[in-house]
C-alpha cells in the first residue's frame, strides 16, 4: 500500500514547494499542474490579496464574503492561465536560465498545442467567476487582458518588467472595489498605486535569483538595472507603497485602528529591506514568499479601517 506521493518523473523548478500536493497527481497530470504553478501557490496569494483589499476597504466585509470565494477561485485560475501563456511565449528564454529550464514547455514535457488547450480550460474557469460580478466589474476585469498579454514581452524591451507586473497583478483591487460599490473612487486608485509599488519591490527581490543567468540570456529586470543599489531601490519602492496605502486609508475615512495595522506592514517591509542580500538567492526567495504576510496585514488594515 502506498504511504506517500509517487516519486515524480518530471522535475520541479527550484522555487517550487517541496513535497507539494502536485506530487500526488498522476504522472500525466503533473506537468500541467506545474505549468499552472500549482506547486508555487505564492503567486496565487499575491494576486488574491489585492482583491481582498478592495472588498475590505469598500466596506464589503462581512456582507459580501462570497466575493472572496469568487476572487480566490479566479486568482487560482487566472494566475495559472497567465503562467501558461508566459511559458508559451518565453519557452526559448526559459531554456537558457538554470531556474526555469525544467518548466514543462521549455523542457518539452508539454507541447505548445497542449499548453494552449490548458490555457483555454483555465480561462473558462475565470469566465465562470467573471459572469458572477457586476457589469462594471466585468468590464474592468476584461481590460486587464491587455496587461496580461503584454507582460511576457516587457523583459525584452524595458529594464522594468516588474513595474508592468505590478500594474497587472494588482488589477484585482479595482475589480473588487467595483464589485462592491459599482464605481471607482480615489481611495481605490491610491490602493492600486500602493500595490504597484509593493509588487515592484517584492518582484525585484525575486529577480535576484536569476540575475546572472538573465545577464547571459539578455533578459532585463529591475534587479539588474539597480545593480548594487537593489536594497535602496526596494526600500524606496516600499516607502512609496506605504505612503499610498496611508493615503488610501485616510481618504476612505479610516478609523484610528487602521494605523497600528499599517505600522505592522511598515515593520514587515523594514525587516525585508534590512535582511536583503543581493548575493543570496535562497534568502531572496524566502523574502519574496514572505510577502503573503504583507498582503494579509494590508487586508487587516483595510478591514479595521472601515469596520471598527
């Protein structure tokens, strides 16, 4: 009788979770799960938390709790779809980078045609979520497709693809706010800007893992552009994020309880900057993953700002 997952015949990328549930899947399914990054849930959390911020700051909790379930499912499906699309476009570049050369499309374990079919299936799940929302929220969500489509090409044409990722990954805060209020207001635009700076910070940390291989492959990133000034750059991005978070809470009429919660966010940012090392890829990955805590702390601040 089996007492654990089968030994995988494929290889996970180094930043995947060890012994994740993906390893329990049948051999034929496992490459597709890896292609959608189901063994790397941090990306789903980073896409989901801005949705929670939007619902919370709009006053939708606990009344509209069902929206969090919808956005959770949507984050899982659409993050997966985005990763599949990214790997289709980047398959030649991925094959040149140590950390990504074992991705299913780059390694040939999943054909390009099969990857497109998997992408379509994931998008159908996203469509099911989309039709549950208000029309204005549906329109805003569909507008994000232009950002998603452009993202894989940014590393070829700009040193700041992390900024484009920030525009893309935080779009859910606009969708969530509109799903609750039926409109867009200044507080959520500031919350969106805060998320963009937050992503610029954490994805610069993430890019430190690949800085040498990226240079050899000609891939551009904020980590390469900042060079020896990475710690200063990340500190500036996080300070700008905090300023925008504070402005969003203030304009939303935040209660005094919001500020201690935001102070926890500031402390977490400070810890990341203080412990950041540009020549330690393992630490960079740990700090990047720690941003799911940041997302939770901001959600807490948004919740208490309008409910206590």
